[in-house]
């Protein structure tokens, strides 16, 4: 079900009774595009999606904001990065590397291998 349908369903179900209600929208940091030389995003970073996936997530973020602005629907948007743990999808970078290392497989390098990392 898409974000707009979920927002419309919440608005219809809740009516104007928003007490103890919250529409929590989980987005992605990919809506901000590629990392700059600074190597991080902030809440003030402009949206700059460059794939169909990130563009669809950016548009859903805008729908969530519009429902807040128009109907005062209580919303929160989180633009989180990948999270890793024991149930992470094995095709993601860190689990893939761990699995490949454990199985004596090569480690893939994506793009030019020039991603920015600052600690």
C-alpha cells in the first residue's frame, strides 16, 4: 500500500480526533542524493534524489508534510541510514562482506570505490 493511501486511511479513520495518534513515516537518507565532501547529511540538506527509489521516497515525504500542513495530521518523518543487525538482508554491504569473508569469496567494490568516510 502506498504512502498516500495510508495517509488518506489515517485521515478517514481518525477524523479530527488526533489525541494519542501519530503517523510515523520511515523514509531513507537516499532522498538527499550522494554524500558531499563533508560526508554527512543534516535535516537542512536539500532533497536531491537520483534514482526511481529515492525519488519515490522523496515524494512520499512530501505527501506526509502536505497532510500535516493541510489537515494537521500528526506526523513524524525519519530519514534514517541503513541499520545493521542479525536479521539484516544478506545483500546489504556489511552483511555481504561478512558472509563473503567467512566463505572465502571476493569483496565487491561498487562504483569507483571513492565513497567518503569521515570519523
